[in-house]
C-alpha cells in the first residue's frame, strides 16, 4: 500500500422496496432473523433510492458517516456488524491509473468515510433504512472488491436492517427466513426481475413524512412478546401465503396478487393492534384510502388496485396497468386535492408524466375533476386538502448499480469529506 495521501471512492445507488407479504417480528434480535418469510416489490430507483459514496484513504483517522448531510455515529451494533462482515471479506484492490494498491490485510487498518442521501423521507414508513443499509453494503463490497453474489451480500445487509436484504435485487424478491442459528441461510433471492410484470404502476400517497412514533424495531419486539396473533400468523398463515404469492407473481395473476397483498397488509396492522400496548401506524387518511380502493375494486367486479401499508400511514397502491393508474390518480386527487397554492409537479412526483394523461397538468385540472362514478357513498368530501403531503408515481424497478459519473459522488475526491 502506497503511503501518499490518496482517496479511493465508489458511489452506488440502491432502490427501496415495499413488502407485499410482510416481515414483522424477529426470532433473533442480534442477527436480525425473522419469524417468517417475506416478499417485496423493488421500486424504481429513478424515483425512490439511496445514493451512497464510500471512500478509503490512509489520511482518514477514523470511520465517519454523513446521512442526508448530517454526521451520524457509526458506533451502533448494526453499522458495526455490517462494517465488520464486509471488511472480513475484502479482497485486493488495484487502481493503476491512480497508482493505488490495497492488499486484503490493509483493509483492517484503513478507515472509511461514508456519505448517504435518500431522495425520500427517512423513517416515515417508506423503507429508508432498507435502501440505506443495502446501499452501504453494496457500495462497500464494490470498494473492497468483495467477491460475493447478491444473496450472500443480502445476509450482511440484513444485519443492518432486515428489509435491506431485499433491496439487493430488482423486481420481485423473497427473503427466506432460514433455519440455521447463525443466520447464514436467511438470505434474499429474486423471484422475477422488474421486466417480468411491467404493466404494474405504483402510486404512493405520502400521508405523513414525519418520523413515526413507534420505530419498527421496538414495535416488532413488543409484538413478538405480546401478540398471540403474530405467533399464529408466522406459523399458520404466512407459509401458505408465500406459496400463493409466488404463484401469483409467476402467473401475473393480479386478482390473487391483490387479495394476498391487501389481506396481508391488514393482518400486519391487526398484529400491531393486538400488541400490548397497541401500535397505531395508520391514521384516518390511511383508512379513507383503503375505503376508496375497496369500493372501487368491488364495483369493478375484478380487482384494479392493491393497497399495502408498512409501519406508517403512507399508502402504497399498485394499479394493474397504466390506464387504471390514471383513473386512480384522478380519484385520489378528487378526494385529496393539493392546497390551492401548490404546484402540481411538486404534488405528484416521480413519473409525473401521468399528470398529462390524467388531464391534470394545467392549473384548473383538479377543480374540474368529477367524483369517481363507482363510489356512491361518500368517503369524505373534497375538503381533505393537506391530508396527503404528496404522491409518488413509480413502478417495479432494478436493483443496485454503481454510478460511474463522478459528479454524483457525495464526497470530495480530494479530501474525502462531504461536498
């Protein structure tokens, strides 16, 4: 290893994911081993992702990390477990252009700088920790030339945040709970890539971007200790649902997919209510959105939209195709219009080309919307302004990638400090 003060960096982008069969409850807190399998859809990283730059230099005197521009401590066991596991697998690295050679053993002595940025709210029930830890592990594996496939890397990311293991792949992903005590078989596998079912359009109603009152970690612990429904769910219900969901994804069977997704989301929140003391992640706006979707699906005779809620009030709505997504957005904006001074392009973000298709790209678009004809009884009038902070339109997306464009790096290539 040369002694000059070089900085060697890698920048990566990792998607977030939304579980359609939920992970809730650990059988081993330290290793983050779940009480059941789970299945998720990876969301398009163009719309929801974490970007992480990792740097190494002999000039760094300690490991440091910045999240969304603010320095945070790396002393927690989750960060330490990920760093230890990745360092133990590090390989030899050579950058001939910069004259840098790092041997396997050098990694134990070298310190890291890590900068991470989410393009969506942190800790608001949008799986920011999943994207964050997946990106940390993926970028460090690239920096350190770790020769492991994504499933093996997922077992490391899992030790940072359980759901993170599912963000190591695009498309549809299963986290197998495993049975070994050391957790070596508790890994993620891809069921199908993002092109397999590319008709689907996903609209997220960000009901609140506040940090939630009960963190997922403490909520899970309380559920495992106090909820009998959780025990029944893990043993009797989820194993069958996992098989049915795998089949529904394989066959692109939207009716089965919707029934399983909605039922599993509702049961997860029932477990939260069955916890002592009860945990409330959804709010009145969440319930109104469920009512809107349920009534629409019933009136159509076949499911048009699936809904799922993680540990927070935000609704993730999966439409069977683009045409349905346009109608869904019109219905949502009728019931949850923006405040009068809001720019529509900041109220519907992500793939906002959908606004034009919905006839909503002009200022007067929302005022001219008619109530959805299929919903006879009111679920709330047009006075719900401000109940939804904004909507994100997205779709199933690809897994992690290295960003080659140096302008996207979050650390300065000369100093290794945040730009």
